[in-house]
């Protein structure tokens, strides 16, 4: 059974490319959005297997969404996809047990993480 995913990033081109590539690799994209508030709403509505989320976004950052999603479901699988590779960001994500994929990323890496 294909994994279900929601894709959240404030860059519309990134979201579109992600969705197309994931669908081509038998991963079911069940929602997408462009900010943290939408991420939380979509998570509540769809309960996906995986959330792919950018960190730096308007109207609720990725960290805001991660916190809210983990309050809803502490076992939620969330993957941060961001260009922010600062030590502080990496440290915060590590404490939250969230894997980090740096932009620019390799799609094969993302597919591998989602499917495993």
C-alpha cells in the first residue's frame, strides 16, 4: 500500500515538483499547503503517514507546525526539508526527533526515507 504524504512549503514550485515526483514514485500525496497553519489543518484532516515540511514559512513556521502536529500525534512522521542548515536548527530538530534534509536535496533520498 502506498505511503500517504502531505507536502508543505511556501514555494509553490517546490510543492508542485515534490508532488509530481512523489506521485511518480508511488507515494500518495493527499494534501499540500504553503504555511504552518495549513500544515496543522491538513494533518488533522488527512492523518498522513508522512509530513514533508519546510521550516521558514509565513503564517506559522515549520517549527510551529511540528509542535502542533506532535501535540496531536506524538508518533507522527515528520521530515524537515529546508535550506537552513544552521547548528541551532539542526539541534532543535534533533531534540524533536525530526530528520533534516538539506535543500537542494536529492529526491531519491526523500523517497528512501518516506518508504522506510
